[in-house]
C-alpha cells in the first residue's frame, strides 16, 4: 500500500518511523511522541494517546494511522477506521515488538531496514549477562501503587534479564500496597521514571516498608519503549544487569 502520509498514535513507534527513514512521511503525532528530539518538533500534535483530536487527524488525510491496542482507545480506532487504514499493533512481549517492526517495515516499504534493526536487537539480546534470577517488583505508579503482571511488555523485558517478577501471577497493571509488597520480599524494587515520575524521595518511602530490598530508580524507557528505542534500552539493560548482580 502507499503510506506517503502517516499519523502515529504510539510514541515508541513514532520514533521507529523516523529511524526507518520514514520521518518525512509522518504528518501527525501525539504530544507524548518525544523522540527523536531533534526532528519531532516539526510534526503537528493531534492530542494525546487516549484523547486524540479526530478532526485534526481527518484534516491531515493520512494514508496510514498506526495505533496500539493498549495505548489507544478502541472507540477512537473504530471511528478512524471508517475513513482510513489503521494498523493496530499489540505488543505484550519482546517477540511481539519485533513482529511489529517487521510489519511496519513491510507495510511502509522499508523491509530491509526493518530486518537490519531486528537483527541488531536480537544481537543485543544475546549479549545479556548470564546472571542468576533476582526476584523483583517493578512499579509504574504511586497512590495507588501499581506494578506489572505477566501479560505486559515490561514483564517480558524483566524476564529476559532474569528478574523474577513477584507479580507474575497478576494480569496487566495490578494495584497493590507497600504492605503487600513487603510480604513478597523482592530482592530488588525498581521504581520507574514513567508514567509516574519516581524520584529519590520515594526510595526512602519504599525502603522503610521493605528494609530487606534494594530499591533503585530506573529509566522507564529501558523497560517499556519498544521499536528502535530497544537498541538504546538493551545496551543500558546489559550494563545495568551486570551492575546490580
């Protein structure tokens, strides 16, 4: 298909489009699409991931809209599908993230570049440190405290780097409490920089509740951004995993 005008409703995949040489075709993006920093500013913002301005998108008359089952609302996708081609990605594992790169590359006519990127990512995955499994809790939100279940991309990343998710028996983004967390006794507690911006002050709060756990701040993009950002993330995760072993 001809995808000369693309609107992306998925921050990770907006960056992917640029890194596949398709940036000149991107005519719309969400306000959360912040990468690549030096190029993204020229692309008009059409709202957020959960509340896109459908009228603005219609005015842009895209050939292709890229969405994601988790990031975007079903009702918005259905409305846009009445007039446009919408590719809805579903990415709950590292493998699914690689499939998405392949599918976008094929759809947009840059199969070889997509293949090269996938091979780069797979090569970095093979270089992961061979460290024993460390029980872990990963937090994305505070008040209420929210972690990640087994059916999330973040869990897949944790698993690949031998972090044993203590909330693996839950689905999606379970709510919990620091008391419940203390009973699970994870060896390490990871406080993400996004979507909730955990700071140094939160380390003490969690450490007081879980004195036997190592509590650290982590870059959320390493664990939750897929697409081409995986190259940057995997390099850092390899270093991080060695450092905290």
